[in-house]
C-alpha cells in the first residue's frame, strides 16, 4: 500500500509540472513600465531640469505607484505617488534644480519605480555668456532720415567669455 501512494504522488507531481509548462501565466498584479524624456540634455548649473515620465500599467489590476528621480549619486531628489488603471498610461513631470557647485560633465538621470527604471544621460554645463544692457543716453527726437544714437552699457553676467557681433 505504501508503494502505491508514493507512486501516485510522483505521477500527480509530474502531471502538475507538465500542465504548468504548457500554460501562459498572466499577472493580475499591476506592473509598471516607464519611459523618460528630457527635452534639453544640456542642463545649466543653478537651473531647473524637468523630466517627463510616461508610466504604463501592463498588469491586470489598478496599481498605486511611486516614481523617484535620481540625479547622479543623489537619490530621490523628487518623487510622485499616483494610481494607474490596467493597460493605461499617465505622464508625470519630476524636477530638480542643479546646484551651482555641481561638477561639470555627464550625469545619469534615472527615474525608477518598484517595477522598472529608465536612465538618460545629461551634461551639466556652466551658464553661457549672458548680457545685461542698460541704456545710458538716447535721443528723444529723431528727424526723418536720421540715425538713432544710443549710448548703452553692456555687462556679461554669464559664466563664459562672450563676443558681441
């Protein structure tokens, strides 16, 4: 009798294993996939970087999700929590102000969730030449056919050498 029960147990186990190998399993749990877009891959120190994230629920039920923005070694510099219905997509924006003292060069920008992550490489740059113009003197009346004369002071307030053409 004991031999029969052991033999029956083995046959049932093999039948279950064979049945699973021919099945396609679909998750009823929410599964999120993300896609990151950054319009400008050159980010100026001291300015805000805005990251657009498209999140799609590829699972079979509504899901609560938290997405995090990582900037280089700085994890979780911004985040957002929301719900997504099955087979639906939402687009969210995350942002980060790059510190004035951040090293120049390439940085990985990652958006991550429990189920997925996506990374884009950006370049941190110095502020380009930027000019402030202050008008010192201007003619109040200009006769027909005459040239307007203006005296102005131009100051480069950017971080790079510039040239005015």
